[in-house]
C-alpha cells in the first residue's frame, strides 16, 4: 500500500486527487491487496485524465471536476467493495461465510451460557411436610413410642460411681476402648489415664462445672468401651468383662425400661425436621440410630444374663422388646437407613434368640408362649422396603437443583447441585463428576449445558427409577434371577447421562435383598421353636417340615427367598439342620460359610445360611 | 446528454461489453471510447464505471489484467470473455426487439431520420 501511495506522489497528482483516492480506499474497508489494486487503478485514471494539462492550476481544476464526476466518496467506496467482494473466488466466500457462522454460533453460545448461569430454583412443594404427613398415623400422640425412646437415649450412658470405680480397678483386664490393631498401645495408655481421672474425680467429690464436664467425658469414654464389648459375641468376653457389662447394664436400667415401655406402644413415628429449620430434605436430622443400636445390644445382653440365671421369661421378654424396637424403627415410609437399622436390630434379636434356644433347654410351655407372642408381633409386619421417603427426597433435590421451568424446561444449577452434593455422605465420585464439582476442567460445565436432561426429564427419570425399585421390592432374589433381571444395567439405563440422579439416587438392590433375609430369619426362628416344641412333646424331630404344619406347630412353611421353596430341613441323628441355600443359589448341603478368620458368616458370604444348629464361634482373645 | 439514471442502468453493461468486444481497454480508455462511439450522447460517470467493470468481472463477462502500455506505464486492461460475448449477443437481440416495440408505441418516432 505504501508503494502505491509513493507512486501516486511520484506521478505528481494534485493533492486533492491523492486525498480523494485515499478517502475512497479507506471507505472500501476491504483486504489490503484489493484496495492497493483499486488505488493503482484510480490513480492511473487520474493520471490519464490529467496528462494533457499544461499547468498545475489546470491539473487542479480538472482533478476537481473528475472528483465531482466520481461522485460521493462513501457511496463509491461501498460500490467498489461490493463489486470486489463479488469477484472473490468461491472458496474464499465459503471461508468467510464459515467464519461468520462460527461467530454467530459463539455469540449464541455465550448468550445461552448467560441464560444458563442466570435463573434460580423456585421451591414450590414442601416435601418435608408431605413426608411428615405420610409417616404419622391418625392417632393420638400418647400412642407414640418416640418420646420414650428419646428419653431413653438421653439417659443412656449415665454411670454410677460404683461402675466407674470397677473400671478403674479392673481396666487392665477389660478390653481396650475403641481399639484394634495399632491403636492398642494408645488405647491402653488412655485407659490408664482414665482410671487415674476416675479415682481423682471420685475422691474429690467436687460439684463444679469442670467436675461435671470431666465426669461426662469419662462416662463417654468408658461407655464406648462398654459399647464395644456389647457388640462382641458373649463367648468372646472374659469373666471380668462380663461383670463390667453387667454393671453397665444395671446402670442403664432406667433407659432400658423406658425402651421396653416404648415397645408396648402400638406406634412409633417421629416428626422430621432439618438443622436450619427449613424444608430441605437433604438436611433432615435423623433419629439417634446409633444409640438405638446400643440400646438394642444392651437389652440383648440383659436377656443373655437373664437366661444364664434361668430367668427365661425375662430373657425372652427383653428379646421380644428388642425385636419390637427394630420394628418400630423400621416404621412405615421411613428412610431406607432407618429401615436398615431396624432390620439389623430385628436380625440381632432373632440371632440371639437362636443362641439361647441352642444353649438352654426350654420347656414346652415357655416355648409355646414365646412362639405365640413372637408370631403375634410379626403377624402384621410388612417386610417389604419402602422407598417413599427417598422418592420425596429426590423430588426435593430436583426442585432445588433446577431453575424454574422456562424455554428448555429448567436446567441444572451447578452451585445448588454442589451444595447439596456436599451433604450426601458416602459419595462415590468418578472423573467426570470430579471435573464438575472440583472445576478442574472448564469444559465440564459446557458438557452439562448441552447434555444434561432438563427438569421435566429428570423428574420423569426419577419417577421411573423409584417405580422400578417398588416393582423389584415385590420380587424375591430367586425370582429376580429366574427373570434374568440385571439391576445395575436397568438402573444405569434409566439414569444414563443424568449426573443428579447418579449422585443422589441410591442402588437399593442389596437393601431389598436384606428385607427378604430378615423375613427368612423370622420364619426360621418360628420354625425352630416349632421343631423344639415337637421334640419336647414327642421326643423326636419330624421327618419333614410339612409334619410341623400338619400338626399345628407352625402355621406356614418357612420360605427360602433364594429358591422360592421352603427352607432346607434335614433331620439328623440327634438334631436337625435348617438352612437357606444363600446368595449363591446353590445347595451346599448346609455347610457353614466361614470368613477369613474362620468365623461363621451369615448373609454376607456366598454359601448356605445355616439357622440351626447355631454355628460355633471360635473364641479369639 | 444527461439521461435518467434508471434508463441508463440497464444498458450500461451492454454498452461496455460491446466496446470491449472490439478490443481490450483500460478504464480511462473505455470511458473515452463510450463517449466517442456514442457521438457524445452517452457518458458513463466515473463513479459508475469502475464498480460496473468489477461487477462484470465478478460475473466472468470480462477479465482484467495488468499490462504495460506503449508508454511503459502499467494499466489494468479489460477484455471480453466468451461468456461475455454470449451475453452481449443475447442482450443486443433483446434491445433490438425493445427498440422495435417502442417504435410501434411511439409511431416510428424512435427511428433516426
């Protein structure tokens, strides 16, 4: 371009002509090379027009005439640009159009991202209120066991001076608090310190705030030791430990009696609330499930002590109360975690009952009464899981994580999603989700923008998912196997591409299995009681379970959920074997499955689950 | 003579093609030739000339090429292409028919004496 300018000057064109040409070229606003060519052509035209001029004044005048003839500078520039654009080759036109298209798309993307990032969720449904309405029966509050259980939890853990002193004098023979493995040495040192603290506390008898705080701390730590010992099999505890536990249970009498009183109530429900007093389901405060389990262990140990002393009725009463506690916690339409804890307590109760029936000779009258009462307790029990609370939870998460419906159907709000995700315990991430949550890749939100289902689609998928769990609930493991149902595949198909459901929706396959397990446990214990009664009455065990039903010892055959046939019963010389084929669906002849340490596994292993004879535990100390 | 611009708009391209059909020319040459060969009846404004030439070039009716003149200076010469010749023949035919039709309308007044 500079060359062309120099050329114009060298041909002695008047300044007005040069300025005119420069203006026209500037107005063209096109590629440099093209403008240079046009400039040269215009300069040549001026040169040709002015070549016959004899003076500078004549040149000037003629140049001005020519400029006037060329017309408006701006218009000329536009016409020249348009014409030159039409001259460009097709490939150049395609490239230009492509760039324009990409530019427009980028602009639209920016607008879309702006729209995506704006907008907030609108909370329109109070699912927490719906849940509370669902769990509360239409009865008077006085029929609710919850206040009694809450009081029991508050009282649980209080220790008498006598108990604390016992610990201080015998801590060396008592199992380490909170220990196993490498913490054993630290635990032992801490136990020694605790013993010193106890002696000091009891000797000073101060009633100060500090003393109170110290006492609470001590009770908590000693109580932890008691809790650990309570979970061990009775056979694994030493004489001193059993004394320690006995004293502990004596101290917890008031709490345990409250639990027993609670189990006499026909109903148990609690009013769910959240930490911040909002209707957010993810922030719901669940009841003290861990403490309920500790209470259950204490009740069962009390039952064991009762049986040891021949007080079988008291022992069985505590066991029934424990089972009833489990039933209460399971409740109706509670959260799955509550149902699982409830089932675990029920399973504990039936297993400890089997232990006692195995170790002690119980006469027919007591057995009959026990069986009748137990059958009454389980008569109306619905062993199927309920997912209603989880369904409402996921609906609440959806309404809190998606914007209000608009064109596009409501999109995912990453900020809210991150906040709620932080509340979910036991979160199992994978790389794509990590990118979203940890913002390691700026492209991850873009993937969410373009691929994540909208609010309507997510609701539909959530409904489909929970309908699927409800339908699976009605199928035993044997039936699931027969029908070739692949739970993982089915659920993945439903939630595919939906990161919200992938994070917040749980796979309930194992939970559904556990509900069938507990049903089998209950039917097994009833059958065992029937068989023991038969033996007591007739002096022998029946050849088959049908004889038991025929003679009225049991009302129905116990079913094995892994075969959909009755549990396997085999009469032996002195006794009998009663078992389920277990999770491998194969009859291994009643062989007890043992873990790595040689301890019998019940439902956790892949093999037969033997209810009777009660598998022996190897005592390790 | 200054004609109505709409009147000239349609015939300017055919005039340029006709003159270029007789030999290649550069811009100044062409504007002079239009005046001379029309008996100074037709003049093409300079502001129209170059955009017209570029448009004809875009339609592949003419092609432009920088060449040295006799005096040694470089000019962009325009020459008619084969397509341009075809287009010229077609438009000349149309103009003839148009003229004949107009003559009938104006009662032979358009035919030069």
